[in-house]
C-alpha cells in the first residue's frame, strides 16, 4: 500500500499533465498552466462583477505582497484592450510594483507604510483616495486575506474597514484564489517576499481550522460579501 502511494502522481483534471496543486474548491488536481488560466478567468469574472464602465478609472491598490503583484500583472493583461485607464497606488514598506508600472506605462504612486491589520490598510487607502473621482478600486486580497479579515477583524466588531466598500466601487478579483496557487505561479517572487498575509497569528488559526474544514475560507468570504452587499443597499436607501 505504501509503495503504491509513493508511485502515485496525480494528473491534471483539465489537460492530463502531472498536477502540482489540489484545488480545494473543486476537489480537483491541476497543473500550473491550467491554474494560471483558471486564475485569469476568475480574475476577469471578478472585475466584470463590479461592472466597469467605458472610460473608467481602474485603481489597483497594492500592498507590497505577492497578491498585489499578481493582481496588477493580471489586471494589465486582461484590461489593456478595453477603454479604461489603469493606475496603481502602492502602500507598502518598499516599492514592489514600480518597475512593472514603468514597463507598462502605468501611472504609479508609492507611499511608504506598514500595516498590522487589514482594517488599518483599508483606512489608509480611504485616506489616500479622499476626493478621488469615482474610481473602480481593484483590491489585492486573495481568498485567505479576505477570510482572515472577515474572521479576525469584521466578525470581532471592527467594521471600519467596510467603509471602503460603502464609499467606493470595489472589486476583489482574487477573492476565490488561494495564496498557495499564486505562490505556485510566481515561486521566485513568493520566496523573496515577506509572509503572505498581514497577521501571522490569524494565518495560523485559519490554516488550523481549514485542515478540518477545507471550505471554511470560502464560507467566510461568501458571508463577508453578503454583508457588504446588504450594507451597500441599505446606505443607498437611507441616503
Ligand atoms: Zn493542466
């Protein structure tokens, strides 16, 4: 039994090549090439959900992590052909996306900052965008970021970060993509960047809980989006 298991190499559900990654959501093994195309598909679908308009100003919000870099790269790839403007703001300890923006001719602003929580980061983004003319914000948060944010900040009563969703049009195109999948697609970048999410203690908790309930991050993110959608409707009615 042990020998047979050692010889077993999972194959990609889509193309039949050797697989490297088990997608928890679908329960299927995938190779890096197929993960890349699935991530791009999910990303584009996520942007479309926010209903970008012709001539829209898409502002990629970057945090100096793998998620931000991958999101910006993909945003440029999928949106360049459309009639929209893309710009990037990066609030991070060091500039990570500057070179990419220069290469692609994209407007880029950097602000040196370090944030301990997702709420802090979102409040800094709010302060930075005060007075901006109705941009469509593209957030870098991947599945685990949003799950940690929901469980360890929003559910515990800190709702300040949700103001961002109330005041702006916001898109989360990586909300259904795991940081682990992104690390597989950008291994060199993943190796040289600081740990993927902001709070190490929350990450450990999430990983521990996900071992027994793999669908947990997905449910947490779904509940968070339900809450923001309801809050948004309510603020429209009362305003
Ligand atoms: Zn494949």
